[in-house]
């Protein structure tokens, strides 16, 4: 396996403004344009909930410098911030929690947290930006077989095997001598798709694709675009 290093054009702020302290999360999931506080959804769950069958569960590894999600229901926390980034229509930004499987031979669930995820309603599916993930998780190792569009495995550097086994046993069991597996992706229409725990079912923009291989663009947000987004989110948090 060879490790790839995707290029990023602009580096987003380390974090968007934190959730306002003392603000109770809203449990009303209906769209409310006048609401300025963050709301919570059941985005951390991979099954159940009304409308889950219409949600896109395809999380594809993409280039660029930003994560993005197609559905509002994917977000755990969310702030409306309408605008455009790299010619893409943006409705908001927030945090997504994904329940993932650690490895092909390790079916234990793990929670993958993605910060500063853009809400792009017109996206074909969801995008996990490799460069942004590496930047936010410098302690995690990643191996990608055959380039960015193929199978990958992510683990935590420096950890021993989760079952207390030695490095040799870990390599024999999991195919590598690295730390504990965190999540992985499998080939899907020529892309690498994050494997979610429980295999949730929903709508898929890639499932109906005629071509065997689909090239998904990443979102390259400029510094100016990110500053505008940051300002919108900050202004809304002060209302």
C-alpha cells in the first residue's frame, strides 16, 4: 500500500465559533429560518428516525479542503449560513458524527467526528476531505491502496492492539503492525467509500450511476470564502 498526500488549496480556520454557552439545544427539527441557535439531529445514529430512508449515507473520500454533507439530517450540530463556496450553494455548517466499522475484520463500531462540515444540498453525495482529515487528526495514520479512489485504512498511531496483543500478532490479525484501527473505506464506483457500521440504507446519488467509475470533485474553499462563512456564523451566534 502507498500513502497519498492530497493537495489543499486553502487552510480553513482551525475551528468555527463554538456553540453559544447557556443555549439549550433545540429539539425541533423543522426548518425555521428565524432560528439562530444550533440545533441537534439524530445524525450520530445509522438507523431509525423518520426520513432516514431518504438520507444519503454515501461518504466518499474526496480532495479539496472541506468536508460536505448533502442532507440536513446528517448533522449533529448545525448553524445556518446561506451562501456560496467555490460556486457551490451552501445552506449551513456544523458537526457530523458517523458510526463506522473499524476494519474489514474488526466489526466493532467507532464514532468518526467531522467538524466544520458544509451543508451542500445539491451535492451528489457526502464528501470526506482527506486533506482536512489529516490536518485535524495528525496522530492518525492512513494507507490508501491504488490511489485516492480505492480502499483505505485509518488507524491511531502509537497505540498497541486493542486486545493487548503484540505488534507481530496485530500485523498477522489485521494485516498491518500499526495501532488500533479507527475506520476504513472500500471501493465503490471507482471511489473510496467509508464503511458505516450496520450498513444503513438510504438514497444514493452514486448507486444509479451508469459508469463504473465516478469522479467526485472536492470543495476548495478560498480564504475569503471561509472568512465570509466564519463571519456569518459568528454574527448569528451573537443574535
